């Protein structure tokens, strides 16, 4: 709105001539209309007294041309009800609305004061006053946005200040009431975007359909900049701190509200309020108090939403609580991050007075992998005055392997006792570890302290004390602060304690050196005896393996002791497995007879030919074998037996050996065989041929006083005539299954 003169001359600024107060009296008998306050493109505002309640009100008359829109009446009624529901101390209250004499009107709260435009034009508005005004605007905006109402025309004229300095936002939602759709925000002519161009967000200027509450945040940024500098942020503009002396952190707040992309702005007005109040609270502190507040610095670069560096010390002046540093690298009184350094630290690498992390180094340290400190506890390696871990070294060490003045462990090495396994474990590296760790710790801590000092210096310069205020604050020292001195002193104390601990452990190591050597000699003798025992066990195992898993004797197929052990069978399972093996083996022999022919050659040798079984015959036999065995065995036993039991000849190897060729449980059925048997004196001779595939043919042959079990059933006495039926199996020897 523009402030009007009190003359009777018609004023057409804003697109229409506002009626005179006396011209409206007949339409509003309940009001005593006193004066025209202001008018513009969105109508005219009059000061009036409500007769019945004897209170001052503001009467807003909307432009007459809006009534030409057929749908405006319904829209006005709906939007006016929404505005009337906005009940907030920083929003001008709407008392009534309607249509009188063809004019749509809003009856609103009267604010006795000035608008922000008039305050800015006085050139007396200070940065501190601006910082006090903005949070009130933010409260009103946040409340309205939560209620689903967007102002769309935030500008100094619509921000009122009463005589007590309280902020009131006027014309809330009026732009939407007059314009509706985002692509039709027109006022008094075509191709005019709804709002005030100099204060509008870029998406409003472009007529975007995506205009939302963040447009109000941009407009607030323009107003904020103008309050601080007296200028508008047009084109390439300087940060506010370059034009006026103020806290440089205000620049970040203002520039973030003025981001072109809505996603890069503040997403809620409440966030602006929080940041501005934090700055205001710090600015209100005395120089002495500022010095005690520490610092709070976050780098702009982020990783997974965390700042790469966050330095936070002291107490937050707004909340009164200790600040917590959270970042990839976090430094502070309390630090949480990837690398955390502080009085209390939680992180992957944690260092401080008390530390929790994968790798923890502190006065009291708890680490998943490594914990080093005065008192250390972890699942992996722990080292300290008191150490608890899988591997523990310290004055008092508790763990699986423990080394120290007093060791409580499965394998401990100390003055109280020396376990040979602990001596073997610690001796190769313990001596070098003590010396090397002391050196590395000293260098690492020096680098850490220097880096932390630099981080504190950067944080001081960029967070709490802006450079333009240094001259006014004689106590400000960017590289020194209460939190920094505390953390540095604590870390130096830890370094000293750890170095002393390393010296004590090193001396303890040297005193135990001779005893460790004696233990090594005893261990060597023990290992030699163990090696001899292992050789004997291996020899016995090889002999048993040569016997095989199965034994065929007197026509019965049974498990050997070796087979029972390999298959991990229980006592009650052995006879059941033997029964299944014999049933399937005899079924095989019955089918084998049908595939067997016998002739006598010119040399008098018996020649037995076994034709290859059909796939169906083999599948039925093997299915019967495993289905019966699976009912007896558990899953693990089934797996072992399938891996070791040779069902067909050639299973488990590419070529059967010629000297110890044996048939499987199902014999030669998969490939067929040709067997030639004869007797010279009392000795039997044999020669067999089995073709495993087109390229590999096995031809085992030999002689012995007795036929092997796999051939004995085929031998016919010379007095018997040639026949196709087979005799039953004779006695035999053990063979591999």
C-alpha cells in the first residue's frame, strides 16, 4: 500500500480511485469511517470505528473489477474463511468479510503504528532491530504455512509495526484470493504476475506451477536484506556485511533465503528463526561471555549429509546445553563422527577423555577392534593400565591372550604365570610393538594436536566472532578458547600416561625375555613329540583307507570299521545300512545275469561278457539305494556317503587304477565289461576290459592263488558246461566301494 494524502483530489495510484469515506458510510452503517489510510493495486484501507464494540478497525475494500469474475464470490467466501481462521499474534486478524454496495470487503484488526517501509525510509533501523523483527515474521509465516496458507506478497508495506515494536503481517493470502492459479496471478492487467516483482521469487516471476511456501521465504530474504542495507538485492549484489557492520553469519542466512533454486533455500521459516535467534543471542552477550561460549563451525562440504568438519565447543547460548560436534571429522567437548576428537568421543576413530569406537584412544577407551588408554576394553586388542579384550596388554590384563603385570586369561603371560601358548603368541612381536607404538603414538598425537588447533582457529574465525567485530572485542582470540584448551590439555595428559605405560610394559617384557626363551625350547620338544604322534596316526589312517569302505565276504556286503567311521554312523545305524547295501547289491546281481554271456575260447579260457545296463535299470537301482539309505541317515551323513560311496565303477575318478581296480556297489552295469579267466596249476589268472568312455579303457590283469572277490563269482569248474546263469558269490576280500 502507498500512504495517501488527505486532500480531496482523486488518486488513481494502484489502478482504481478509492471512494471517499463519506461515500462508504451508507454501505457500512455499523462503522464510523474516519480516514483513508492507504491504497494500491489490491484495494484501499480505511481507518474506522466499530460502533457496537467501540473499537478501532481497518476496513479493506477490494478493487471493483474483481467482482466481474463470476467465480469470485465463491472464491472470496472460501478464502476469507481461511484467513479468518489464522489466529496468531503476528498476523493481522480478520474480523468480518462480505459484499456491501457491490464492494467486497474485509474488516480487520487496526494496527496503531507504521509499516516496515516507513521504518526503512527513516534510515534509523539498526541491524539489531532487524534481527529482532525477522523471527516474528518467521513465526507468522511458519504458522500460516502449517495451516496451508501462503502469503505470496511479502514486502515492507505488508509488515506492520505497532508502537510497542510488535510485528503484524497484513494482507495474508490476499494475492491468492485475487489471483488463484499460479499461472494466472494478475492484478489490474494481463501478463502481470501476481505480487510485487522486486520481492517475488524467481519461480513466481516465471509463472511456475510449482510456487509454494518457499516463495515467501525468498521474499522474506529480500525484505531482510533491505532492512539491513537499505537496498534491494538486485543483479550482482554484495553480502550485507560488506555494506554494514554486522555478524558475518547473517550473510549466510540472508544469502540462503535468496537462493534461486527453491530446494537450496531454507525449507521452513522456523529454520530461519532458529538461526537468527542464535546470532542475536550471541550478539547480546558481553565480550567476556562471548569468550566463554566456545565456537560452532560446520564446513559447507558434506558427505552423506554430514559436514566434512564440525568443530563445536562451549555452550549453545540459546538452549543452554553443551554443543555436540557431529561430522566426518568432529572436534569438540563432545564429538560424534567418523574421526571424533573430544572430551567425550564416539566414532570410527575416537580419541578423547572417554572414547567409544571401532578404534578408541582415550583415558577410558571402549573399542570394537582396538582400545588403548588408561582403562581399555574391546573385543579385539586392548592396551592400558587396565585392559580387557581378546588380546589384552596392561598392568592388569584380562582376555583370551593376556600379557602384563597381572594376567587373567585362557593363555596368560605375566610374573604370576607363564602359559607356553601365550609365550608363543606374544614373543614374536611384543618387544617391537612397545617401542614402535610409543614412537607412533607420540608422532600421531603431535599431529592431532596441531590439526585440532588449526581446526579451532578456522572455527573461531568463521563462526562466533566475525572479523569486523574483532576491533570491538579485545578478549577475542581465535586460536584460544576454553573448550580448545580443555581438550588439548586432556589429550596431552593422555599422551603422557600412554608413554609411561609403554615404558612399564617394555621393562616387563625385557624381564620376561629369558623365561620366554626357555618356554620356546620346551614348546619345541613338545611339538616334536606331537609330530611323531601325527605321523603314526597318518600311517594308521592310510592303512585303514586301503581296506576300503565296504567288504564282500561269504556273499554278504558289509561296512568296514573305516567306512563306519568315515560315514559317521551311529551303532544302531550300521546293521540297517548293511541290510540296504545287500538288498540293492543282490538286485543288481539278478539283473546282471540277464546281461551276461559266457564262452570258452580256443585256449580254454572262460570269457564272460557283461552288456551295458539300460539307463532305466541303473536309475531304478540307484533310486532304490539312496531312497532306503536316506531314511536311515541324517542330512550330514547323506552328504558324506554320497561323496565317498562309489556306486558305479569309475565314479570319483577319470580312470580306475590298473592294479587296484574294483567294481562299484552296482558293478560294471553303467559301462559293461569283458572278463577272461583261466587257471595255470593252482594259480588263477585274470584279464578284464572296461571302456569308461570313447577315449579311456581300463584293462586290469593279474594272477594269484585265489581270484579276487569281484571275479570269483564268474569262475566255472571245467567239468561244468557253458551256461548263462551265474553262480553265487564266493568268499572274497575287502574292496573299495
